[in-house]
C-alpha cells in the first residue's frame, strides 16, 4: 500500500543582506522547500512601491516586492518577522497580507513574532513544521544561527579589509565565494570547516599595513543599514574610497539583544546624556553608538534611515546635538524608492574628503590648534 | 612659474580658472553649460590664456566627465573645492554660503578645517536657475535683478517654500498691484529664508561668512542675508568661479610630477558620448560611453561595475 507523499510547503522570506542563506537552512530543516525570492532589482522595488501606501517606509515596499516576485515563482507561505510595539514594522505582516490578498494571491502569511514576545517564533515555526520532531526544529534553528554568525563575522572582516587590501575588490570576491559555499553546507561541522577555510583565505589577502584609513561608523534603521539595495550600497562605496567601515548593527547582535535585553539597554544608556528613554525600534541605539564612536576616535558617523521612519527621524534631531557636543561629524541619509544615486555619491565623497583633510590638517598644524576641543582627532592619527 | 588649471562644471555654468604657485588668479572664465558640458569645457579651453599647465583639478556635478575630457590630476567634490578657495581669500572663514545654478550648500569651518556641510536635498527653490527664470519672466536683465530689490520701500511677503508656490505668489502680488521692486525684494528675502530653513537648518552660522556662487552677484539676496543673519557678508572678488579656483588650488596642493592634462588642443578633438541600457539583469543600468576621437576613453554607470573602463 503506497502512502500519499505530501508535497513540501513552499516557503519564502524577504531578502535582507545575505541572511536569506541562513533562513534557507532553517526552512529546509523544517522539511519545507525554500523559494528564493529573486535578487532585489529595480523591478522589485518598483513592484513593491506600486502596491504599497505611498508614505510607508522603504523596507515595507522592498519586502512586498520580494513577496510578489516569490509568489510568482511559486511560494505558498510567506514569512515575516515583525514585532508589535517597535514601530510600523510590527504591522508589516498584517498589512502586506491584506495587500497581497487583494491582488488575488493565494498564500499563508506567518509572522514569526506575532505576539510581540521573543519566544513566539517557536510556535510559529512549529505551525510550519507539521509533525517534524522538535529536535529537528532545534537543529535547524541552530544551523541557521551558525550561518548568521558566519555571515556577520565575514562581512565585518570585509568591511575592514576593503580599506587595506592592495588588490581592490579581492575581499569582496572571497566573501561571495564563501557565501556560495555556505548556502550548500548542511551541518555545524561543515560550517566550522568553511569558517576555518575562509579565515585562512582572508589572511592571505595582501594588505597595505601602512594605510591609515578614515574610519566611519554606520548607525540607523536596521533594514536600510543591512540591505545594500536599500542604501545604494553605501558600505561598498565607502570601501572603494578606502574607508574602514564599522557597523555595530547585525542580525547576530539583534538576536543577542532579543535574548539578553540588558545588552540592548546598555547601548541605549551610552546616550543617556542626550536621551533617557526609548524612541522606538533602534533609534536609541543610533544615539548610543554615535556617542561610543565619538569616544573611541572614529572619524565620522553616517546615519541611514528610510524616509518617513518615525524613530530615526526623532534620533536624527538628537544626533545633531550629539555631533555638536562631542565634535563628531554625522552625515544623514534618508532613503526612499526615489533616492537619486548621484546625490548620495556626491555627499559621501565630500564627507570622506572632509574627514581626510581634517586629519591631515590637524596633524600638520598641531601646534597651532593646541586649544582645539577635539584633541581626540589628533591622537587617533 | 608653475600654473594650475581648475575646471568647475555645474548644471548652469562652467567655470575655469588658472592660478599660479602663489594661488593668485592668472585667468578666469565663466561660461554657460547650456546642457552640453563637453562643448562648454572645450569652449573654455579655447578662450583661456595659453600658459603651461602643471596640474588640473575638476569639480562640480560633471567633475568626472570633465576629468576625462581635460585629463585631470585631481577630481574633488564642490564642497572641498569651495572651501579651499574661500579659505584662500578669507583665511579665518567660518561659514560659507554657496548658491549656484541648481544647488545650494552651506559649509562650516572651524580653525581652518571643514567640519560640517549640507546640500539642498529636496528642491532647488532659491537657486540661480529660479532667479534666472523669474528675471526672464519680469523682463529684467538678471544683472539688474538684485539692484532693483535695493530700491524697494515696502517689501512684500513671498511664499518661498517651493518655486511653484513662489511663482504663483509673485503673480498674485503683482496682480494685486504691488510694484516690481517690492516683489523682487520679497523674493530675495524668501530665498534667504528658504535657504536658512532648509540647507542651513541646525547649523551654527558664525562670522566671518563668505557668500559665493553665481547668486552672490545679486545685491538683493546679499542684503537679505545680512539682515537675517545680522552679520557682515563677505563676497569675494571671484565669487562666481570659486569652485574652479578651488579645483586649481587642489591641483596645486597635489602637485603631480607629470600632469595628465591633455593640452589646450582638446578643444579641437571630437568627444562623443553615448549611452545604452544594459539588460543583463532587471536593474537596467544606463551605461555612459565616452569616445575621444572614436576611441573609448571612459565608460561608467553600471551598479555591478561590469562595463567600467
């Protein structure tokens, strides 16, 4: 007697940086089939914007574009993180479900944190993994976690290497290579081997050890910070100009904060001289990290957020105060689907030029600028 | 004595300047870009004094293109170029107001170093192009536009938030029977208010203040700034070509061993630009190709870097 073979569920999740690789491991580990949303392109953003409310934030629009393209390639279940209480992000899943249903798509939306609690995702995941033993679910989650950590480690390495490498673009190529391999690895041991291999490869990248690159910290709204298509690839552009980029925001750090909320509060507390309460989402972190950067001799800060993002618009005003008080230059960018690349490029270039000149002139004329309030900038060089 | 060339190609004007080692201006030129930056650069090179050039710097929104055409040694943004030039003429400058054809910026300097800047992000209200358009509409030569404002006795209030609203408000005031002087004066104040509320928002504007860019020629706007800021506004002698002077000074600072300058004969060469859409992926990037005498000298515009030369 032949049993009916159940077709695996076809599940998709929107892009965010390279993390879709990790989510693929989770989804496949649950016995579902992963439908990779096609890479984000102009078409994705146009599709998403066309069907979104005009003044909703950019992440919503790109997510929606990802969903539409994934549904067109056969997805049945859409995953959305979403946590109520943070900002509009808490309602992404519900609103996107309504819009897509109105468009006539047939699917199921699963919001991982629908109840607004850290551990809600376990029940959400179980609803996907019908009958899959809990141990397998845990194993899949662990594997996904390891992949997230892998991605964050290597990306952060590349952010630094870009400024020092002699053969420009080498570290980016290595990263792409190892990420391709990562998406095929299916065991913790495999990841650990790949990590060793990748680290070794990064060690062989020839670097200019005499280089004293400008260092820029990146803060802001999580999606726009982590998705290069949303921020017009700011990190790589800076890297190409020979800037070392420091980005505290990553999925690993967000997971860490979710499990240990006191770590998150610790960063917000860094900015206590400027703001003493949460602004929603990670806006207090933008301020906390900027204060931290000012005290650790980072040359400048770039603040990225989606146009109409309430929490970050609030932090923008406060960051102006931080910049003046602590003497650290902050450049703000708000992104929408209309953002022109030329304007962003010019401002980035001018910002980097400014920081470079600031350094050289401050060291050259050190005796004359003894009274300068930001001596921090001189000993950094 | 060594001389250095600076080229600033903006949306409305193309400026060239030659400076010597003492950073004094040997020759300068202010041309209209008229939508054709390459021809403007070639025209400029034809008209400039033919001295030996030891370095070239380009700036402005077409800095890359200009860099390819002239063979630049340094390509820098307008922010740095304007700051460097202003500092040369007013060494202790702390604020630079720059209003050009289609953009405006503020640059804050402290102890001789640029510490902050902002550029207009949303709209071009208050820029040269708008003033030009209004002068044209009122049939007042642009040179006299600002002086007219100085004759005003009772300035009218113009909504300056947006060029479209400003224009309809100006027409409204004119139909109500206000005289031209008062309307033009009101426009100058609206532009200054708009600038300070947009570009200058949140910036500490301290004297000495230098006002440069094409709009600095406008006496009405100058007076409106002085009134609003309560400080003296310094307009440097070469206010219209400060970007080009800055680019030339940057070339001097860079002092290349051998300049990439292609010579004044570039004016006779044929430069052709063309573009195509790369449809290898849905990004559909527009690729720009620049051909010098039929040979591809530069190509850019792709996100992935595929076509770059």
